[in-house]
């Protein structure tokens, strides 16, 4: 079991409010991602759940038991840090086994658990190596293995991929997602990277200045952002947010349209513009356009569309994919 409930959880440092007040229910076996910009409170919230920070007020329950004042070691959780936190003088085998040895488990049980975790993480042939002999991705798998052998109620990941290069990030993202499917254990994952959030999560919690802006499945947030903050944060490239006459025509203070929902061509369209930058990625081309009536627009076009800086372009947004927002920045539903 691994249900985690937060009720009115608040965190302050002196007069500085980090987490104003949060209510959140994380179901058993869910993969939940806390996402938001730097300083939004996502890592602090994770540390509150882990017990590494004291709650100023409110309550945290794990499987219905109040854990608000229970020390970290007795919460039944395992945390994987950004920095790996491996012992450099120990082998991979001993790094993974360390927590079990401290808990006084028998050598036979430790051996069985370590070898099982190593097999799950493709580390079996590296058990006798030291951390310095491993790649960044392998070191992160060792840190995850150390968490797995404890058989926790939930895993807590604090930006675990931020030290890896782009290719390793993609590889580890897939491996952690597969691991969740194999273990079926609750996982809470902190990142500032909304691509990680969209591709890994069952449920995303979007945080801003310590407040929850929206909670939902990735496609729910993509298709129905609750407000301007979520609309601008979820999606890559970012949603185009337009005001002025373009918004007034839709009876809104602001309208939003995603780059992939704008057709770009050399023919006629709703908006006329000039390409300032064309980013050719092969399968896609991202066009950054100065449009005469609406300002700077980003459009996602097929890779074979041969437009370059200085070319004139016509843009047509899909009418059914235009998002409307009121003067308070809240989504206006049809």
C-alpha cells in the first residue's frame, strides 16, 4: 500500500511562506509528478512528505496513518536524490545493500534482495565495481537499487535526471517508467522539465509559488489547462498567448493556441507574417514568426516545409483548438 494524503499542509521559514496550504491525495500505485518552475516549492513539498522538513501546520498521512511527526526512517519511504549520494569506497553491491545491513537483515536476505534489484536494473555485471567506474546513468540506477531493496510504500525522486546528458535522460526516463510498471509501487517525482512530467506521469501536480494550479492526467492538462499559468507551462514549445484584437474576436481577455494547432503555409491564412527563425529538426520545423496583427507566434510545421528566415508565411489557427481565458487568467469553457 502507498496512499499518501496531505491535508492543509503548510510550510514557512520565519515570515517567508513557502507552501501556503495544500490538500492532495496520491493514490496507491500512482506515478505522480510535481512540476513547476524553480522556486515553486516542489522539492520542499517532497521533503515534507519524506519527513526531511518539518510541517508548519497540517497533516500528512500514509495509508491512513498520521505520519506528520514521524521521523523519516519510520515512514516506509525511499528517496532518490539528484546527487546519487553513493559511497565512493564501496562496491555497487555494498552500496545497494547498505541500508539493509544497517537494518540488521540477514546476509542471505540481503544477497537475495540485492541480486534481484540488480537484475531488475541491469546492474548484475557491475556489482563488484566502484561508483567511479560507472556512467552517470548507471550510478543513478545504483541509487534506485538502494531504494528498491527497502521495499518501500512509495519512492520519492528529487530531480534524479538533471545531472545526466540529453541521451541518458531519455534512456533513464524510459527505465524509471518501466520500473514503475514492473513494481506497481507509488512514485512521486519532482522535476522542472514538463516533458518528463508529460511522458512519465499518471497524474501531474502543477505548482506555482507553493500553490497547486492544477492536478490531472497529462493529456487533461494539455487539452484543458485551468488557467494561463498551466497553459503556458505545459506543452513544448509553449502555447502562444495572445491579447488585443485577436482575443476580443473570441470574447476573451487572452486566447491561447498551441504551435502544433497552427497551420503554416505560403498560401493565404488568417494571419500574415515573416519568419524570423526556423528551427529544422528533421521530423518537425519550429517557426518563430512576426505576425502583423498578433505579434510573435511560434508554429510547428512538417519537417519538409522549406521555409527560412525572411520568408513570408500565412498562419491559420484551428478554431476548435483555441483556448480562451478571462481577465483573471482562468479558462473559459464553452
